[in-house]
C-alpha cells in the first residue's frame, strides 16, 4: 500500500488537519474504560480514490479500535449470507433518532436499524460460524478483505468491554425476547465486542470506504468483497442511520453515506469517487467525532461530494 506524499489532494487534507487541530470541543469517550486513555490531540485523515490512490495527512499511522464503524460491514456480510428480506425480518431499516445505545425496538420486536448497538448485535447473531472457522474469525476475515490487510484485535479493549458491556447484553436479551436474535446472546455479544475491538488506521477506514464506494471491489487488491447490490443496500442504511441521532443534520451538511464510532473514527463513502477515513477521539453529544464531522463537511464542500449533486 503506497500513500502519496505530495500533490493537490494531500495539500487539501493537510490544510484541513492544520485548520481543525486547534479545536478543543468534545469529550474523549470513557464509555468503554479502555477508551478513556486516548490522546485527544490525535487527528488523522485519509482518502482513497475509486481507482485505488491513497492520500493521507496527520496521524495516519495511529491505530485505534474500529468500534461501531464495524457495523455496516457485518450488516453487508449478513445480507450476502441471508438476503435482504431475511435480514430485515430480524432488524428494521428506520433511523431511530436516538443514541447508539438506545433501548429501541419497533412494534415487531426488531431493533430499529443495524447501525445502532441493538441492531448490530442482532446482525452479528445472524452470521454463522463454520467448522474450520469461528464466527468472529469469519467476521475478521471479511473486514480484513475490505481493508486489504489482516486486521489485528486489541485484547485489552475487548476485555474492557466484555467486563463492562452490560447494557449491550441487555439489548441482546431484549432482542432475543422479541424473537429476532439467533443463538446465544452471550456469544453474539462477545463476538460483537471482538469485532468492535479490531484495530484500524484512517488509511484502513478509507480503503474500507472506497471498497463500498466502488460497489464492493477493493480498489487496492482488486478483490470483490461483496456484490454491487449489497454495497448499495449498505450505503443506503448508512445514509439514513449511520450518524445516530444526527443523520438529518449530516445529510444536510455533508451528504455522504457514513458511519461513526465511539473511539473517534468516521468512515465516509462517496459512491464512485472517494472513501474517506478520519480519526479524532473527542466526541460531540451524539457520539460523533467533532473534528471528524468538521473535516467531512469541508471535504464534501471542497470536492462536491454531496450525494444529491445537482448537475
Ligand atoms: N463497542 C461500542 C459499544 O457497543 C461501540 C459503540 C460505538 O462505537 N458507538 O458500545
């Protein structure tokens, strides 16, 4: 993987990093104890074009746990394995307008959508293990194909969440009571914690996003990871539900299908043009990275990436 060192795109990314670095709003999450030690000044930005060119600026080598940014990829995996109707018999496709860890089930007993915790735990439960490979190893393999390299897991973060994530367990049990979670709640929740603890960099996020943006083919490795159809379904759900209770504001100001995570990562996929990854730990009240949101507003404006581009 070679990242361009100079050129106009790198200059734009560097300018955005410099301009936003002094911003001090937001709080580093202590939602998972292990996250509380993150450096509030860490800030990285990367973009990968649909043709596979990589550009980055700032802390582009800093590793952080993927957290909720894993959700669209496991959702995509469930779609590939079970089909749209079967997956959505278990989880809805409506924005919840509520925080990511909301206790939110619709009148059919399904979590509102697969981008909030309750829905993501259900989607993880829909993935099966194989004789030769556990469910988590299958999930890791798919996320690694999206990133184009093997992703390691942060054991400390996993253990930290496994020891404290009782609200997520409760969401799992509620979904089981609604008849939509398959198999064991505890196993589904632990695999969900493992998927959240996979380590990534902003360049990984940008490659993963570029794979969605180019319809399921990783532009660096050439591997088809998911079908075009699944890529579109996944981008659709990211559009309506990817930014939690800020989905509307996001559509207005950025307009790029995206997913954020509690460690401070945001992944955004502009179909046919760019995959973008941002990392900066301080979060706003909705749980989205403050500098990340601001960086994407600027990139969207700068490159005219809003999905409702009026010709
Ligand atoms: N692992 C975190 C959780 O389940 C992920 C949440 C997030 O990134 N918003 O709470």
